């Protein structure tokens, strides 16, 4: 009998800046460590702060930063945004603390990112979320769980960022939760997402770059 080898999937690492009357905000920091880009074999890599520069935005202008969850590729560059209030789920932070209590790397969580979160908390900039919360008018976060203990979905106007409860458009169209989340209530998170509206944006799909209009190199405008 022959084993099946899954075809490699094209993956993009993304952050989502947004602007409202209150100024600029950002969903996820991404990461800036080139060693991580190398470790995960990225073929192209631009640190998110550099991508923001292409929009004419300085990191200090980000005043609300929403962390969808604590994984290194989403929370890996907190120090780059020194003025931002940081919004994340309390359940996520508690789980992150627990898992990192005797390890420095576990399942995508890194001790160094937790240490940065401790600094944000000490500076009075941390905002912990327990349920659906309005960050600003038109910007709402919903605690979904699924992918991680307190993974968020983010509603930006009519658009809903599914983040890592759906890596790709295929996860949404085929109602297929990503593997890791299946045992953590991922199916439930996915069906709740599908009820959140027609304009769902997956968390890691390179198709986003092709599908939406470019406004700068490697930067597209979502609906
Ligand atoms: Zn993740």
C-alpha cells in the first residue's frame, strides 16, 4: 500500500493595519527576526514595520494593537510598537503563561514574547478581553478559541478577519477546520465564524495578495 503525501501548501505571513477616525491600529505584530524567517523557510520576508513604512505609517502611530493570539508569528514583534494599547484575550494570556512556565518554546509560543507582554502590562498598556469587545467604533473583537485557547476574530467594518481559525479560503469554503484546531473546538469556531458575515478573510492565504488591489509593494487593500 502506498502512503499519501500531502501537496505542499503556499502560505503567507500577514499583518492587518487599519485606520479609523482615531488613527491607525494594527491586527498582529507579525515578527521581525530573520532567523525565524529562515527557520520556517520563507522565500521572501519583509518585517511588518517596514511594510507599514510603505503606507507612510510610523510604528509609534499605531495606538491600538490587537493580538489575535500569542503565537510567535502573530505576537513576535511587540517591542516595535511602543505606544500601542495591546488588546488580547485573557484566556490566551493565561494559557500562554501556563505553557511557558517551564519551557521557552512550546507549540508556537515563545518565552521572549511573553516577556514583552509582561513589559506592556507593567507599562499599563495591556487590555485583556473576556468576550466580545469594541476596541474603537467599527472595530470589534470576538473571543473564538479554536486554534488556541483564546484566539480572536476581528471585525473591521464589514470585514471579518478569521485569523488562524481559517488559514486559507479553502478552510472557509470547505468548512474544514485546520488540523491543530480540530481537537480544540475548531469546528465550533469555524461555524461561528461563518455566521459572522459574508466578507471573511483567512489568516495565511497568499491568494489575498493576488485577489485585492495593491496599494504598495506587498501591501493590498481589503474590502
Ligand atoms: Zn497561530
